C-alpha cells in the first residue's frame, strides 16, 4: 500500500499543443514559384519543454517546425523524406520518425527509488512477516513504476507521431505543417547555421527550396557510443 501511495506522485507524459504561425510570420521562409516554405527551429529549451516536455539538446536532436504551401493547379507531394539538413563541415542529415526519437529518451531519473522506499517502510515491521511484506511491496512498486513508465513512453510516442510532418498531397491553396526531427550525427561540433532543403518529386520538374536557418546556437553532439540503433 505504501508503494501505491508513493507512486501517485509520478506524472505521466502530458501532451502539449504547438502553435503554428503563417509562413510570412515564421522566422525563416522562402517562396519559389507556386511553392512556399516556412521553418521555425525549436532550439530554445523553454520551447522544447513547453511543447514536448523534453530537452532535445540532451539527445542531440534538432526539432524544426515546417509549413509547405502549394499555390499551383497540380498536386504537390510533401513527405519528411524530401527534407534534409546540411550542417557545417559538409555533413547532411535527414529527419527521423517521431516514434524513433521518442525512444531516445530514457525513463525520468529518480523514480526507481519509490519501490525501494516502499519496501523499506513496510519492511520495518518486526520479524519475517515484515521482511516478506517489504519484498511484496517492493515488487508491487516496481510493477507499478514499469506500468507508469510504459504509459509515459506510449504517450510521448503518440504525441511525437501526431506532431511530426505527415505525408500528404497538397491541392491548390492547401498547406502541410508539422515537425521534422533531425538527429545530429555523433561528434557534430557546435554550429550557428544549417541549410534546410525541401526537394519536390522529380516528376514535377520543380526546383528544390532551400532556407538557411540562422542563430541556432546548437551545442556539440556527443561522441559515438559503442552501439546505437540510430547512427
């Protein structure tokens, strides 16, 4: 029971809405013919926390909110894989799916102690009964913590999936908006600028749109670990 009471303080992931300005009001924008592209890099920690409940700098991820608008008569295909980010030094990275990025976040630190605390409180009873009760409380606490961690992880994945840019075919006058999650290559040095490129489908004959994202103040990415599924 003590573990259950203590565990009520663990908060699950809370989704937050992300406001989106029209393209002319975005920090970076470009128009080429019938296509307009706007971009808003969310590099400020307070913005990341407010929208994603996350510190993306800790996992070397740059989230960029984009809006694509089509003013042509023909449909315009828009998909995350049509975007790329050119970094200083010549390296280029492409967006990762939101669910994959969500997996980069470990469980929140400091929650494992709840199970131990619950076991210690009940285990303070005298004799074998107290010891057994302590072990049971610890087990129950661990199970409940795992459940809360799973719920929080599921909530984060669902939220990132909902907020990322979706694959769509835009008709005349339509726009697509969402986030692109760029995982920086290991060892990327600090940088202030990066070039975001959207490349329309080859069959459209349309040129690529390129925006230079400035004043990013992105810190260095950590060196590569021995094993990683993302790099």
